[in-house]
C-alpha cells in the first residue's frame, strides 16, 4: 500500500477534505522538506522500522506511547517523551501548528490520524494519513500538526531518537512563537528560504 501525500488549501487542521481530487505532493519534494514516509507490512514491522531508523542514525528507541484525541493528561514529567506527546495532542486540539526541536523516526503501531506538514517553499500545507504500519521521519524545525477525525481517535507510536539528544531536549514549540527560534531558522536556512 502506497502512502499518498497531498497539498490542501483548507484551514489548517480541517479534516473533511476530498482526498481523491487534491494534487499530490511529490516524494522528492517531501524529501527536500526533510520528511520521509514508508509503508511497512508483515508480522515484523517493529524490526523493519528499527532497521531503517538505525540506518538513518536514530538508535535510541522510545517506549511505545499513545497519542489520544480525548487525552486530558497534564504533563509533569519533563523527561518523558510520552508526556510531551500527550501534552502536544492536548494543545493541538486548538488547531495550532507546532515545531519539533529534534528530528526523530516514528512507527504507527495502531490508530489513525491526519498529519499536516508545512511546505514553506510553496507556502502550502501537505497532508498524509497516519495508519498502522506507517513509518515516518520528522525533521527538526518543520511546522506540523496531528489531527484526529474521530473524537475517540488515537495513535500508538514507537519512536527512535538520536543518542546525542536527551529526551529533555525534545519538545514542540507553538508555531506563532518560534519565528526566531534557532531550530526553525536552521530548518528554513537548509531549505534556502526565509520567512
């Protein structure tokens, strides 16, 4: 099963989009933006994902964690990737976009959600559907958002990070607050664009 990435002009976070008529975002554009997606299948998707992650330099696995549309858990553990992901989902309910302060690789074990990613070169948004078996590389400094169509929606995720990046350094910055953040500026510099 291939993974379709497509441009959309609806309000960020909108979920009622006609997926079949929207223009595709080419895989080379996604790669240029730092995003990569793989569709894994079979009984050993975690092993397949670990092999891809390690080859890409992401050797520290996280525990599996759940991101839930109905999550109301307050984050108090600054060292926990899970608590940060849960808090991010709670904040994303406002349809704001956030920027990750570190790159990572993630595998969707179960669930379904929409992932919106900014294309700052075209000044558009790109969407991909996250479902079981999708492995993705998320670049540091990109604007992104996860949205659930179902109020009971969730994602079970297994992630890998770089050994040199402690979990306490992995966070999400609200998009409107990060225009001058070094992580965001480095990302835009790498694309050859400034906003």
